[in-house]
C-alpha cells in the first residue's frame, strides 16, 4: 500500500524512481568495470606466462 503523500506525491515518486534508476546504473557500471578488469587480468596473466616459459 502506498501512503498518502498529499500534494507532493509526484515529486516524491519521481525522487524514488530517479534514485532507483541511479542505483541500477551504478550497479551496472560496477559490474561492467569488474568484467573489463577481469579480462585485462586474464590477458596480462597469459602474456606473463608466455614470457616466463
């Protein structure tokens, strides 16, 4: 159930939606960056293993 927000219902709802969208964007950005860093580390590890053998 949604509480009665009175005259500011639109602004409050918009603030919640904006906050959730920003949080989702941050989660996607962190996941994407983690994926890129993991790929970079794999490439570096492969390169280092080639030179040491």
